[in-house]
C-alpha cells in the first residue's frame, strides 16, 4: 500500500516538472518584441538553455544586417533639382504651338516672321496667303504659316512672335512619346538580330528548299526593319523640330480691348473710341467704294436726272390738260 502511494506521488511530481519545462520552453522560443539577443542563459532543470533566441540568430551579432548608412537622396530623372523636363535628354517630347496674331502692317509682320524663322534655323513647311487680290480688293489679307524650328530654339521663336503684332490667341501642347519610341527601338534591335542569324544560316544552307525558306524569312524581317526605321525617323523629325502654326491677320485697328476688371470709365471710354473709329472707318470704306464705282454712279446719276426731267414734263402736261375747259 505504501509503495502504491509513493509511486503515485512520484508520478505527479514528474508531471508537474514536465509542465514547468514546457512552459519555460514556450516562453523562451517566443521572445517579446524588442528583447535583445543575449548569450545563452543558465541551464535549467530540463537540460536546455532557458533563452533560445541567441541560437535563432545563428550565434551573435556577426550575422545581423548592418545598419543602413544615410546616403544622398534620389535625384529625379529630369536631372538637377529645379531642372525642366524640356531639357531632359531622355524625354522624347513633341512640342507644338498655335498663335493668332493681328497686325496693322501685314507686309512688315510677314517679313519679320521670315527673319525670325531664319534666325532660329527653321523653315516653312506650309505658307498660304489670302485676300488682297484684284477680285477681293476690299478684304484684309491673312496668312497661314506652318513653321518648323529646332527643339532647342522653341522658346526663342515663341518669344520672338510677340514682335510680329498683337497676339490674340496662343496655345501650346507637348506629348511625351518616349514609351512608343523606345518600344520601336527594341523591336528594331530584335529584328536586326534575327536578320543576322538568318544570314548566318543562309550561308550554311545546302538545299534549295532551305535557301528559299530562309530568303522568304529574310524578306519579312527586312520589311519589319524598314517599317520600324521609318517610324523612328518620323519620331526623330517630330522630336527634333517643334511645330508652330501661325495665323497672321491684317486689321485696320488692333483690338486691344480693356478687360472685364477695368473701371467703368475706362470701359466706356474704350467703347466710345471704338464707335468713333468704326464710324470713320466706315466713311473711308464708302469713299473707296465710290472711287471704284465712279462711272457706274455717273451713269446712275444721269439716268436718275433724265427720269426726273421726263417725270416733270409729264406732270406738267397732265396739269395743263386739267386746266383746259371741258369740250376743248
């Protein structure tokens, strides 16, 4: 009986000791956040180190990652801080501008446009002139010009257009075609590599069937190369030279109207001046019309005078007939 009690007590003690070791092992395997890695602790009753975190770090500080050293901040792709994307050689930009200009001296403005284009090393892609002909003598002249200038001369040309006259409208646009450009470059490189391999195989071909198949494949590759090369040349032309559409309009008076934020007196004065100018300009236009149609006016005046004389004579006869007594 005593032996049974002693065995039961021993078994209970062993179970309690095993539970304590399991709890310590669980706590040592999951250290709290921020717990430092220290050397192995004292050996416990379970025969294992109480702190296993050191073993998980594979033996100490030699295997820990080195702290990051502060470096220079990443610079944007555009270059130095404060740089412009238009000055970035990696950017593939197509820049365009459209300007509408009024001028009272059309010939001088057109000559100034030609000088500005030459100074910026550009050229006229298109030039059209309207009005001022014999059949349209009364109309003011207008010109439409498409000017191409080197991309690096864009700002110089744009600022110079202010000397041509009064700019009534200005619109600018730019498009980055870098993704399409580099994609075509990569495709072109692939096709050229394929061409070299096909040429190497063609030199080693022995049968006529192989030669015909390789030449057909080479023809397709050469077509792709020509197509991609043409696309790149077109992009290079659009990127290398900016496009300006200039509309030059001849006016009798530049319409530099006051803004909506101007005072009431300034706006009324501007309206009165415009009315007076319009009346004077209308009278001048009438005189010009008379000078072009003087012979027609003379004929019309003679016809009107003859009509008046004939009318008076008939009216006089009618009155004389009315004065005569009846029966005569």
